[in-house]
C-alpha cells in the first residue's frame, strides 16, 4: 500500500507518516521497485495505534514508549498502566490550567461593556501583561 492509501486508511497524513519515519517512531517503510514506500498491514496497524494514542493526547515521546510496550510480549500491564496514569495526571493539570484561563476570560469579558466606546478592559489587561494566576 502506498503512502497516500496508508494515509487514507489510518487518518494520518502522508506528511506526518514521513515525519514519524524521520524521527524513528516507525521504521522506514520498505520500498517497492518503483521506489515508492510500500506499507504492510502491520504498518497500518501501527499507524492506527499511534493515531489513537495521539488523539488521547499522548506526546510523541510517550507514544514511542507505548509502542515499545505494545511490541514487547514480556511487558507487564503495570508498566502500561503507570504510563497511562502519568498521562492522566498531565491531562488533569492541563484541565486545571484551561479552567483558569476560562475563568480569567470570563472575568475580563464581564468587565467589558462591549459597546461603541474604545475603552476595553480586555485589551488593557493584555497590555498590562498579567498572567492568568494574577486574576
């Protein structure tokens, strides 16, 4: 299967597939006689695995670790769970940060009259360079 078909099958763009190859996340595809990449069923399965992990927010580095565990038949499920639990903690931290950003934006938009006057507390706040934690 060529790279375009692999991209269609997996939802991973051809550019991203080439990137994953360049950083060693996936091995380089074998080449057909015409020089084009030729992806196997296992390559497609691996790309789908990567795509699912990325959609769940795992970093490329963590996806590499997950792939190693997936391919290691002597792995323990505890090691997989540990990686997933660490990711949950990171997601919860990001949720907290996003909630703080949301609260700050709500506070700022509540202070803005949104009328025809040029005065805008939102822009004034941005100009002050306050951080989210300052509100």
